[in-house]
């Protein structure tokens, strides 16, 4: 009896001294736009359980031959076949001339319901991707990235983003669906001040209070820091936090010249951040496959020839690493 009591005491002490990181539990998945990713044996062997896709908000009114519709439909089918819990995030229209226009809540709701009726098994929805990242055209192309100015602007954006959140709640209720709604998908950026201000303003309009928040913490992950994520955790207040897009940057402009070893170390910091708070329940790594050589951004876990990069092994082992700041 004495020995049993001693062991019980030691076990209780161990529970008390365990760091938060050891107690935190989260699902690991991928944010990826390539339908073929799920067909790779290297994807299957990672043991991921959830996957995220970004679609234009008006994808359902496009012709069924449109590349955006075809890609999304194939991606969802492949993700389901791979046993992934699907999260869909919406963003600006990809139709030429409409990329910089933000829909009103009624338009958004109408298109969302079309999607929900077509894909009733998708229960995790993020109304809008990276609301605080503004529209810009990629140099040397006509491709528009980022969100309409009305949405990313601090004066008008939080209220509009909150209207999309409420519209999503309304759609789930009207269609009698149980939904996981990622109320706000926010990008940390190097200077996190704007993201924090946007989040606090959003909370004033987002009623009832969100149960799930989305954070893209690329800056923390790739600068081996935790301060931006901590600031956004504080700004969101309560509820689950999903790191809906993050990863080790292999290449991005002058700030991050091509380096797979640096990216792998960043993925280690990413896991450390994910384990730092019990509120963090999901982690979506962007992305699985490598970008083409002419692309400005590359965060792939594998090379174009299908071979592993060092980051793949970090993800396979869920190996936490140092965040220096």
C-alpha cells in the first residue's frame, strides 16, 4: 500500500510539473491546393488527418468546366478518399475584373449555401482567407493575390469579415448543419500590430463570440519567434485556435533565399509553437508539394521530382525544435 501511494504521489507530481507543451493535443494536417498531393505515398505515410483548401467565394456559380471548379471538386474527392477531414476556406473571386470586389453578406451567404448543398459532408468552413492581407498583383503576371481593400482595411474590414462569419452561422442553422466555423483567418505578418488591431475590432462585431479562430503564423515560424502568435492568442480572447496556415519557407523573395535546411528548422519551431498552448487544436502545414522554379514562394515538404526534403522528416516525426526569440 505504501509503495502504491508513493507511485501515485509521484504520478501526481509529474502531472503538475509537465510543461503546457506536453499537455497540448492537436490534429496535424496540410493546407494544399494540389489534388494530386493525396495520391503520393509520401503524403499517406505522414499520417495526417485533416486538409484545407482555399476556393474563390463564387466558385459554385462558375461553369463546371472552369479550372477553379474542376480543381476544387477533384481536390475534395481525393482528400475524402485519403480519409481527410476537409476544411474549406473562401477568398476573393478569381474571375478577371472581380478579384478586387468584396461581396456583401447576402451575396456571400447565397454562394456559401450553394457550396454547402453540393458538399454536405464538409462541416469545417473558414468564411474568408487571410482577411488582413491586401490585394496585389504578382510582378510579371496578371495574377491577383490577397483580399479586396474593403476587407483588409482596418476601418471597414473587421465589420465586413464579421458579417461573413454571421452569414456562415446562419447558413449552418438554416441547412441544419453542425459546423466548425473558423470565424477569422488572420495573417501575423512581420509587424503583428495590424493583425492584433484587426482581431480586436472584429471581436466587437462578431456576435455571438467565435468558438474557433484561425491564425497564419508564418512570420513567427520562419523567424524562430513566438511573440506574434502569443499576441494573437491574447487578442482572440477565448476559444479554440487553429493554425490554419503555416510552414517552413524554402524560398520567398530576398528575405528567404532557397534553403531546405532552414525551412526544416522552421518546421521544428512550428511544432514548438503548436504545443505551447492548450487552445491550439489544429495545425495546417502549407504545403506538401514543391513550387515550380519560377514561383516566388515555395514551402513544399517534397521536391518536384517527388523526393523528400528535410522538412518532410520533421513533419513525419512531429519533431519540435527551437524558437530562439
